[in-house]
């Protein structure tokens, strides 16, 4: 019985307050069965932070190899991967209720009720976005795309940054239409 009181708060703590969302789209007519090798094209980014770009590329290679695809040169790749990073400033408006005093109710019994007024509060935060595109090398058309959006986090060590990027890549590629031949590996 006491176990339940321990586990439920623990689950909330472990799940955290993740604000990450993944949106993806793909061409259902595309032949995903033919894909065996990939190549990462030079990233397109608004930031010149090559440390982040290198971490994303490393996480991409690891994730796709675990999915059964092999890294290849551009000449022999069955598909290309391109990613773009962007950080924008966002504003969120929230109505909060603040206590301003007490109201006395007088009747048979006397009660004090707190008075609250609505106050609009504006919060400014940075939002990070990573867009992943899988591109057919022959047609040069995108056949799969995933967009990961999250509030920008302060991660103080390189290992924490790599761990977070690996998580973003993993969640994004969970939407990649894997064929049975690759998923069996």
C-alpha cells in the first residue's frame, strides 16, 4: 500500500516536465524497402556552432546504424540526411490568480474567503528546433521529415548535451518508417 505512494510521485519526477514535441511527415508512396545506406550532408544552420552540429551528426550515425542502416559515401548512399538547427525567442501569456485580501461573509456563521484577481503574466523563452530531412539522391526530393521543438535548456556539460541530443534524435527517428528487413537487424 505504501509502495503506491512512493511510485506515483517518482514517476512524475522521472518523466520531468518535457516540452519536446516531434512532428513528422513522409511520402507513403516512397519505397523505403530499398534503403540500406545513408550519407549525412553538410548541415544547414543559422548557427555557426560546429560542436552542436558534430554532436547531432554523431547521434544520427549511431541511431541509424542501430536501425540497420550503414553509413556510406555520398556517391553510394541510398538516401541523404540533412538537418537544420534554429533558436527563436517565444513569448507565452498566462493568466495567474493572485490573492489580494479576504472577503468576510456574514450570515449564521462568519467566514473569511480569500479574494483573487486575474493577472496576465508574459513569459519569454528561447525555443530550439531541429529539422531532419531524408532526401532521395536521384530526385533530390524530401521523402521524410521530422521537426523536434523544445524549450532551450541549459545543459552545463558536454556529456549532458550529447545525452540530450541523442534523446532528440532517437525520438525523431522513432517516426521513420522502418521496413521489416531493417528492423530485424
